[in-house]
C-alpha cells in the first residue's frame, strides 16, 4: 500500500471541493521510520522488523487473523474492544501487553484497576489467540505483538485499511500499577491542546493526531463519560437535536456502569470516516469531537477526512504504525510470556 503525501494547502483545497491527487515535499502522514521504506521486506526500526517471525513463526499473522475472525463472528463488538485495548496498553508504559496482566495479589493493583480502564473488555481474547499461536510456535511470539496484530486485523475486518506493522516487541516484566494508568490515560473530556500534546509524544503530526481519533468510529461511549459535557455549565458546539438525543440516552442521575451508553456514530461496527462527518455537523459525542472542526490547526484535516475516506485511511495507517511502535521493548528487554495474563 503506497501513501499519498499532502500539504496543508492541499487540504485547504478540500474545503473548496477541488482536491486532486497531488504529491508535495511537505510530508504530513508518511511515518518517520528510521531505515528505508516500511513496505520493504527487510525494513527495520528500533529493533522491530517486517520479517521478524519469518523463520521462527511464519504462520503467526494467519493464526491471529483466523482466530480473531472466528471470535468476532459470535461477538461483533470484538474489533472495537480490541482496538481500545491496544490504545490503553500503548499509552501506559508503552506497547508491552502490560494491560493483559492480572494482579498477583490483593495488595498490588495492576493498571486494570485504574478508573480510566473502566469498560475495557476482551483481554481474554488475546490470551485465546496466544494459546493458538503457542500450539504452533511455542515461546516465540510475544503477547505485545499478538495484541498489535489483533488490532490491525480488527480494523481491516471492520472495513478499514490493512496496515503494515513491524514486529519484534517483547512483553513487560514489571507491570505498572493503577496510579501509572491514572496518570497516563486521558480523561474523557480531554481538550484539543492536551490531545495534540499526547499524540505528539508518540511522534505524530497534527494530521495523524486527528486521524488516530477516527478510531472512535468503532464502539460506544459510556454515559458517565458524558456527564460533564451534557450537564455542566461549559457549552461547546453541539447540534440541538443531537443534544436532546444524548440527554434522552443518558439522563442525569441514571448512569448505570456498563449498561448506559451511546454509539459513537451510526455505523458503529464499520471502520469508516463517519466520525468526521458527525464532527463537522455538530454530532460528535465527546468534547474533543466538537473542538476539532472549529480549530484552525485541525479543521482542514477534519474536512479532508470527511470528504475522502481513503485520505483518512492513509493518515490513520501512519498514526497506527507510530502508536504501536512507541516505547516498545525489543531484543533482550522484557520477556515472552506463555500466558498473557501472568508474568511467568
């Protein structure tokens, strides 16, 4: 898959409906890989490579794909859950599968005890896939790589792009506690400035930061995450009819954990650009959804992604590659767990 390259001027032309296929020297989306072309077989970056399991477990991508598709047939919400699982893992200590660890005692609480991990699901799905991989390639493939591959497949099977991801991550041997997760994971009412700073730490451009938020096209938002937006004095841009719908779906004082929620967009099981269309029309669910179309830094990208789904897919693919390669353990760092839920 080749990536087109766009400048800010190109996106401004989207607003006039005149975007054509162009190439400029100002790269907004192309990943800042260390060595060579990420599409090439021998590509290596920071200990990760596209052919990492070529000898030790050449079947791994097929096993992950087949396993996840089988599981998703019985529960179509699985792709959204897996994608959220990856983001939360990568945001705390790096993409090291630490979010999959169960507490070893009642005294030490892992990151899953964080209030910001409320609603995280399908951790057991990664362990199920891990067991299938272990049956063919024992002690070769990390849980961290399996989670990244599962998220990549979740996007593709939902109608999104098939993203090229380098492999070679290792699993954490020192799990973070819930306080680290509380400090690292964003609040549901996070604003635009904090969001851009968050993703800049992953090496993302503004365009990529906007694109990665397009992952909200899958899944739901729990009502308690909307309380401050819907019922506090602060007002942001929201379609009046949509505000009525949200308040009917999430009436004040009746929020029930894990049962009160709204879908992020009408095509909640499809990975598409509807999230950006909704944002432009004042029908975004979260505060950040309302802020991006109004800010001159992000508005051109919102317009571009709403106008052309392929442009969104290309930007998202680049952002996903950066997110899933951030702060990884490689080489002799970390471990390869046999059971993703346990350290050893």
